[in-house]
C-alpha cells in the first residue's frame, strides 16, 4: 500500500493532529480551562491548517527539491490556505461575533415583549461559531509547527 509510505501525506496529517492536540495544553496554560473539544474545533493557536500545508510543502521540498513543479504547486497552495485562514475565515469569525451580539439584543427585545423566557430551549437557535479563522500569529506558529514536523521526519526517520 503506497499510501502508507507517502511521507508528505503522513507529515501533513501528523501536522494537523499535533497542532489540534497542542491547542489543549496551550489553552489550559493561558486560561486554566481544560477543554478537550478544542481537538476537533477550528481556530486557536497554532493553526492546524498552516501546520498541515507547511508540513506537506516542506516534505514535498525534501522529496522533489525546491525547483520541482510539485513544490511550486504545494507552496502556492500553502500560501492560499494560510492567507484564507488568517484573512477570510478570521473576518467571518469577527462577523459572527457581531451577529451573535445582534441576536442577543434581539432576544432581549423579544423577551421583554413576548415572554421569550417561557419558550423551550429547542426553539432557540444555536449561536454562530465565532472562532473560524486565525490571527496572523496563529498562522505563523502553525506554519513553523508544520516545517519543524516535516524536518524532524526527514532528519530522524528517513
């Protein structure tokens, strides 16, 4: 099974898993809250998107060289993903914060005018996810995580 020997794929997947897992102790150190749901959530430090694409790109560089067309494709793919993670997705999260506040304000209005408190929880809408994207520092740390993971794989394992 060739897929089991595809080091760029393995490095990228490990980059995702490592970046997602490390969010748990980082958040615990910063906030004192141990939240295992962070392993499957989006956003936060470090960016698993950045870790994955930079691990992939670094591994491709080790396999094919910096002058290969495959490295060029992987590098451009990584840049687009990291730009999206820190730009579009981050702004979508900021919009979600404002929309959620608008919902809260509207709910207060409805509460005061129509007895919102008597409605069942199932009738209330779940909040929009506000932690969609990444700050530039999270993208940078994710990128460094991916580069370090691929470098370790190629230096110590290959």
